[in-house]
C-alpha cells in the first residue's frame, strides 16, 4: 500500500465516524450496528473492477483488503476476488458460514452469518449480484458498498435486495465511464440506504501515477475514484463500524 493511502486510512476513526470529504455532496454517517450473536463469523469480500488481478496492490479494493487483514482481529476473514469470479466468492462465503462443516447451512448458520460486500466498477455490480444470490438462499448481508458501480450485462446494481441491512454508494459523473448516481432499496423497511455520495474530481483531481496512461486518459475520473485514498478510507470506516461488537 502506498504511504499516501496508508496515512489517509489510518487517520480515519475505525469505529465512530467517517472522514468528511469536501468534494462530497453529503458525507456518510455511521448507523449503530445491529445486535449480533457473539459467536457469529464475519467475512468481508471485495471485488476488483475491469480486468484487474485480485493481488494487484496498485488498486484500491486490493489495498483495502490488505489493510483490513492487518487491522481486523481474529474471527474476521477478508477476501478479494476478480469480478469474473463471483461463483468462487459465493462458494467461499458458504464454506465460511458453514460452521459445523457438514456441507449444509442450517437456519441458525444462515441467521448468524455476518457478511460485508464491496467493490469498484464491475466489482461493485458483482457485490450487489452476489448479495442477491445470497438472499435467494436466505442468507443476510450486513452491508454493501459500491464505488463507481458499473453494471455488467444483465445485472442490476441499482436495486439493493431486501436481505441487505445497509448499503452505500460512491460515484462520479465527470467522464463517459462513471458510476451509478443512485441506489435504492428493494424493500425500504428492511434495507437502509446510507447514501449516494458524489465525488467531484474536476474540482479536486487525484494523481494516479501508478495506473496505465490509457486509464488516466480515457477513464480519468473513474480511475481517480479507484485511487482516491479518501474514498477508500470512508469505505473502511463504514466496514469497521458495522462489524459486530466483539470484532472491533
């Protein structure tokens, strides 16, 4: 992780608050974490965008996963996947939630699951799609976070499924490739939309020197959001503040 991103992230209160970003139309505010079973497992799964490799440390989702692994206590598993490997991510979540390792999820194992999903670009779309798949199996999701979400063909990244307790969306509108400006709850009585937070990179550009020139030229703002340390600091704070009490 670059020193700039590491420094920015470490300044964030991991539990109580988010960094207020001057470039946001609004800033997300933590909501009290739901009551949880003290023995509940916690798994955080991130997805990278485009054709990025899951271990490419230049990219924000990969850096965030590494930082969470370093800071999170035992009992919290953090994984990151390529967006084309949603099935593998799904299988890993099922394996993790299956506490007794009998190959079948009981009603209690499903109910006690604590899952957080996040992603950038196509990866954000995959996070919502995976949440929807888990919902069809009766598995709840604590939180989804979309960063400049771009839907894949046939996917719906706008409507957050009812099994998701909370969801947040960060986006920009400065280029031809930009994120989803608004997400909404399929069932507002079950899902709280923390907010849709617009970033203005025309007013506050970000240097992304480690990215290929074509990314910086053709998808400038989309790339700036991926390498914006303030955005990923806020994503981390959201994740940390939603972890069950015993895992903070």
